[in-house]
């Protein structure tokens, strides 16, 4: 039973650590399916985390913080859209510029407003998203096998956790069962054909990057006022790039994206669990080895060592309307 408790703890930690990756990878899914590469996911996540923490601290409302995070992220998405869609600029450079800008401005504003070295003050419990205890969780907690699984893994999560998993089938439905999704996928493969059909390529792509902004807003908010109780400098810690790797690994499909993010979350949870513990036949391994695993897997995936991932044909290419 001791090993089962360890399994439950690692599984619970895996889910918590996967949530920002799921939101962010789905954000990249919408953007890249429309032909807009979005390296700026990292910056949008960090910016929305800062906005959410600031507003939640000032208003005492987690929902106000969520709204601020989404607004900030959508605004950054529109900047990226203006640079790469309207002005047909290089999408990679635009995304990297957003990342650098947000990494600096959050520290400057945090220090100017709160004087705590670039971080925000600690949030009160009512300014955060609290865990939700599902019906019957306490009653069946002591039942072997199923009790701990329901009480500690399925129950006891905040609302953003459940929304992240609901966003996966919803994204699948939008992309594959709606007219908007059909057009969005078409504009990522053959924007000329979409334009010939009388549909605005630019407007479709703007809507795609706005969807990405909304999802990144949820991701950053989760980091700042659900998983943590304040904004901390560089708290996204490369999760935007890991989400991109998960997106490539999953070949731009919603359900595989979720499983890829859970894999990265598991490696993160394993690193936390293995701190100070000995590995059989090897002994104690420096925790940095386990902490590096998600980033090593990211490099492996992006280098194309695991299968061939073919992006949308029009991805990263500005569309120039033929006259």
C-alpha cells in the first residue's frame, strides 16, 4: 500500500504540473493550425501571470485576476498578429520579441509597484482559486484503491484544473466539428484557396491568435493564483517552450497534446519526488539530473528524433494576396 500512496502522490502532482502546459499547448494548437507560429507563448503566459497576480491582489478576487490575465494575453496576441499578419513580419522574431519584452517589463513593474524584487505580494486565500472537494470524497477516502484515487487525484483540484481537461474535447470539437474549425485548418494549409472562397484570411488568423491568447491567459493565471500565491520573476520557467515541444510531439492534435503534456508533467513530478532519494543500484542521484529531464525530452522532440512531425503547410509563411 505504501507504493500505491507514492503512485497517488506522483499522479496528483503530475496533473497539477500539467495544467499550464495543456492550456499553453492548446493555445499554440489554434495559432499554428491557422498558419501562425507562436514562439511568444512563453511571454504571454508570463505576462498573464503577472497581470492576474496584480489584479487579484488589488481586488481580492481570483475571477478578476483571471479576467486581467486573459486581457493581457489577448493584447499580446494582437500585437503578435499585427506584426505577423497585418505587416507580414517574421513570426519567429515577433514571438521572441514578446518573450524578451515581458521577461523584462514584469520585473521592472513589479519592483516599481510593490518593491519586492520583481514579485507581487502574497495573495490572501480568497484571492486564489481554492480546491473543490467533490461530493463523497471524504466518505470514500478510506476505501482501498478507489478511495485515495477519487479523494486525492480526481477531487481536491481547483476549477482551472477541470477547465483544462474540458478544454481538450472542446478544442477537438471546435477544430473538427465546426465551420470555424474547418476554415481555420484550411487557412493553415492553403490560405489561397480560403481567400478564393471569399473568406478573409487575415480575420481568420486574428481569431486564431485571439483564441491562443485566451488559453494562454488561463495558463498564466493558473501559475500565479492557483498553483502559487504570487507572481515570481520568470515563474513560467520555460513552460511555453515545453508546451511547443508537446505540440510538435502530438502532431498538432488536441487529445495527443493532452497526453504529451501529462508526460512532461510526470517528469516534473518525478524530479520533485526524487529529491534526496536513492535510486536502486545507483544510489542518490543529484536532483538536477531529474530536473533536466523535461528539457532533455524537449530537445529530443524538437530535433525530430521521435517520428516525423509535419506542421501545417502554410505555417510561418505570411499570406500575400494575389492580384
